DNA sequence: TTGAAAGCGCTAACAG
DNA sequence: CTGTTAGCGCTTTCAA
């Protein structure tokens, strides 16, 4: 087989065959030198290593992955690349302008990155856009040994399909499917505590809720909010529809509130991103936070601490979320864990100035 | 060959063979449906797609990569994971505490990420720590079609070896090797302008330089500094050795300066990171910036804008650096570019308050 | 301790 | 438009 392996002219990428030939051993020995060094005599190993280096041998991960049945990589799937493709062209802005950085997903990703590095996994972000008929999530799933996905990033069907092949952790979701591990933060409790603060300490009664109910974590936040309201004997207001990824929705809601003539006492937002957008929109209209109206957020992203006033919010342990996901997957891949894992991480109420506290 | 493909009990990952069988076609047809849909009759394609979905077929990127000779992924290599492994255990701190985020490399990475996504490349971060005899950089090189590396992250030898197999862009370095594409920012000019400002506007004469000369970009910064000093007829001070990645080095230098009894008028630091560390160290000693001593940085990271006072610094177009790297590699992989590419991006002097300006 | 040989799952000629 | 058939480069029993 290794006959016509090299054409006389073009220098092809050297393979195990080339290294083996140069070192005067078999390809199996070359392979062992790199994967099971203890099984090879030291002197032989040295020859092989020398040959490999002088030839500029770079082992093919594809070949290894195919033969071994695993790649050594973990994937992180954030959202469907196609859906926000145009958003990308609309906002190619520099860091700091327009888009605040880092956002929730960035901080989680950071945790994933750090933990992957610590444990020796390669990290695969996103998939290639080469297979029109295949969802992106499937493409990335085909490249890795395990996958981490944000809640709502993958359609249920895709999630099921991927989870039936490789371990999957869904971040910030609720337990939804057998075989899908989850990490979720105590959204309900956090929002409950925050709302209670607004009602009990500040005595607010006219409260608006800006957010969405698209994924379990958002539902839980609203749930915590509702419970606090009900416990205080107050009616639960409708959710004013706002999407964290799109400030325009927040701006629109604020505009509607302003136009209505009477502002609520406080706007409870289900993310820091929309809270910050709301503060900006209010300020632009000459309304001061928290003097004229209080605003609260959720997440505890960097920008919430740096804004003026700092946001009263609920802090999620974002880096830990990312780290925990990798840890779970590492356990499972190592065979040290079999059952479904569902990890609950605590959240922390953070008092800023935006609620009206000094 | 596809005889004993499925053992009766354990449900194995379905392959093209399984899909082909279920759809009543050949494996080539299955392959075409996903890679060259136009070559397959619509009705056939539908059957195949249906079969694939019901079986939960997830194509193996390893197999595809091996057969095609390319993976569709681009790698980003930041530094040797082994070297900073313990640093990682020392500072597992949360975002915002102690270690700042995002740093220079994070912002560049963001650009790489965005551009990879836009162009449909998968992004591979780091390599697996599984091959004791192989440098990490080699492992990641084996996984991708092209590699982006930070200057100084890879030993020259490794760089050469990798570059002989796949296109490589080195970020923030100088042109060093044939076949290694580079992107560099005008470090010299930026630092020259900043230093000139200190000398001409503020009239400083007693100037210290904190930094290193480890990679070309740092050398260029010092070069710009030196030129400005010489042009003003001032002696060029020695470099006080400080490493951006290790605040302890900065703290030590500041301590030495404080102990010496007389502080310079200004500390010119070759990164924002060390400048921020210096400001902190000075503050801890009761020295106020810029009243008692001025401090300047380089990079323009987010933290430099948020610090009090904001840092006078030189801003690098970090996101653009990352994007450009991907663009170059995309061109080369598409065969639209053959020669070595060396791109020079501009830097911008940024006036903060830390130099003594109001 | 090392070698021979059979795949891993997919792609891409080349036929038909 | 679809099927046949070689490999892609590496790992891994099984023998020697």
C-alpha cells in the first residue's frame, strides 16, 4: 500500500509511513511512540522522534479521530449561526462601541475555555457552514466527543439527536430530555429575592416586568417575580416583551411606557442587557434612574457593575457555569459518571444603585 | 465490508452505510446528498434525508476530514498550555476580580471568532494534552486547515514545521520566516507619538520604561519610545523588566522604585495590563496617579478605558487583527492568494487622564 | 518489543 | 443520476 505514497516532485505531508521508513521501523511503532511511549524501547523511540522532527511530521487529527473513535475535543454551541448572520453585518462595531463586552455568553465561554485548557481538551467553537442540509449544531456535534449548548440554541429535535450520540450539557435550561445533562442557576430564587427587595424595602407597588419567556431560565425568572408579587398581594403584570439580544425591543417598550404618560415605579428586566438598554433609553428621554424610575437587571455582567448607577441585579456564576459543564463532560467521557447530571448553581442578589438604594 | 457493521445489541452510531441501507440507495448517494445536493434527484435526496434523520445520523468530521484532506476548521494558538498551567491554578478568580477580562488576546480572539463564523469556518482553540512527545501547537496544527498564532506563542522551530504544512498567520510579530504570514500593528509609531506627548506637552524629563523585549512587537514599542527620547535629546533609560502576564513583576518593579526614594515623573508601560498593575501598586503605597506620578499603557483594552483615571495609551485594532488573520487564511485556502502576506494595521494614540492631562 | 493487517466512516474518481 | 471501489492516515489486536 505505501508504494506510490510520494510523488517525486511535490513534497507531500509526511505520514506515519514516511516516519517509519526514515526511522527503519514499522508504522505501528511510530504510532506507539506517540500514544504509548512506555511500550517502545527508549532507543527506538528516539530514532522515531528524530525522524519525525526532521520530516516535519504533524499527526493528522482526522485520522486519529477516525481510528480511535474520539477526537479529544469538546464543542461549544452558542446559537444558530445563520439566524444572526445579518446581525453580524449590521453591527461589526469595535469592542466597546454599541455592543457591551463581555456579555453573559462571553463570560460563560471563558469558563469553558479555561476548564478545557486545564483538562487538556481542545475546544471547538461553532461548525463549518458547508453542509446545506445539515443543521450547524449537527456539524459541530460530528467534530467533537461532547457538546455544550446554551439553552434555546438548538431545536429540541436536534438536541435529542445529538444527545443520542454524544454527551450533551445544556446550559441555563431546565431538565428537558433524558440523556441531556443540565446546569442551571437558581433563577427563580434570585428574582424572588430581588423583587422582594423592591417591594419590601422600597415599597414599590407599580411594577413592570420586561422580558421574555422563551427558555426555561427566563420562565423561572418570571416565576420568581410572580411569586414575590403574589406573596405581597399584588397583581402580576403582563410581561412586556423584550429580547436581550435586541436593544431595539427594549427601546420600543420604554418608548411605549413613556408615551403612556405614567411610568411605573420600577422596571424589572430579566437581563442586564435589557436593563442597561432601558436605562439608556430613559436617560435619552430625560428620565433619571433611579430618581424618576428604578430599573433592575439579571446576570451580573461586567457592564452592570460599571454602569452609572450600578445595576441592582442578580449575579449568576457565569464562569463557574462554563467550568462545571466541562467537568461534567470530562467525568462522563472518563466513564466516571453514567446517570444524567443536573447541577444547580446558586445566584446572588446584588445591590446596586439602580433600584433606588443610595 | 459493511457486513458485521451492527452488533445486534448495542445501538452504534449510524454511518452512511446505515443511512444508505435505510434509504435503499448506495453510500455514494448519501454522501452526495450532504455534499453536492445538486447532483442528486430531489426525491432521492428526500428519502435519504428522512432516513438520516430518523436514524439520528451525525456525519463524522474525522472521516470526512481524512477523506477530503481538509477539516473546515481554523485553529487559534494562544500560548503553550503547559507553561501557564500553574498560573491557572493560582488565579482561578472570578471575572472582574483580580484578573481583568477581556485582555488583549481575548479581544483579538473575539475578532477571530466573529470572522470564522461569518465565513463558515469552525474554530479550534488549543489542542488536546494527550501526546507527551508532541508540542501542543503541533497537535492543534494537526486538527485544522490553517493556524493563527500569537507572536511568541510557538518556538521558531515549531512555527517552521507547522508553516511547511498549512498556512500560518502570526499575530503581532514581525516578518520572521518565509511562508509565515503576519499581521502587525504599528507599535513603533504609536509609542513614538505617546512618548512625544509626554515629553512635549507635559515636559517630563525623568521617564521610566517598564516592559520586555521578548517579541518583535515589544521591541518595536521600545524602539518608538527610544526614538522619541533621543529626538528630545534625552538619554534612553534601561527597560525595567516587567511581564504583562504576571502582575507580580510589575509590583516588584514599582516597589523597587518606591524604595529608591525618588519616583520618575512618568512610568511608560508597554502594555495596559502592566500599567494597570502599576497604578494599583502605586495607589496601595499611597501614591496618586497622575498627581504624584504619571503612568501610560499600550493596547487599549477595555479595562484601560474603565480605570480611574482612564489610561493614556495606544489603542490597537484588536478585533480587526483577528478578523484580518482569518481573512488572509480564507484567501489562501481558497487559492486566491499565494504570496506571503504581511499586513500592517494602524494604532491610535488615546488620551486618558493617567498621563496628567485633565 | 516490534510487525502485519484489518478496519475507522467518508469522499471521489470512474463506470454504468 | 447512481453505484463500485479505492483509498485518506492512524490505531490496535494478534502474532512473531
